[in-house]
C-alpha cells in the first residue's frame, strides 16, 4: 500500500491560500470520474457566514441531487458524501 505524507515546513512553507489555488488547478486538470461540480474555495473570517455558505453550497445541492436520484434510482448518493466532507472540514477548522 502506497502512503504519501505532505507537510509544510521552514524549507518550502505553503499557505492555505496557495493550497487552495493548487487544489483548484489540479481538480480541473484531473477531475474525478463522477464529478457533479468543480470545487471552489473562499476563506471567510466569519464563522456564521461560513456556516450559511456550507448549508447553501454543500447541503442544498446535495439534497436536491439526492431527491432527483431518489426519483430515478431510489437511492441516496450525494448527501452522505457531503456529510463526510463536512466532517473532514471540521477536523481542519482549527487550522
């Protein structure tokens, strides 16, 4: 099993803004096979504005997509992924 570890240090430090730019760049060059929309980043200083954006930009589209999927295939698809993504974001919220 291949394991990669990426860190930032004093030799070549990386900022959150640079990490966001690189993620945007490479997600457009190498999108996943089942992409529904491209990722986007917006760093907010207000926790409340961030929470509103999470609801509007993560959960509402996920719920709408799941509703369409349920009508066609009778299974949930996106909302569980949105919830897992939210947990991953919360893990890094301190940083």
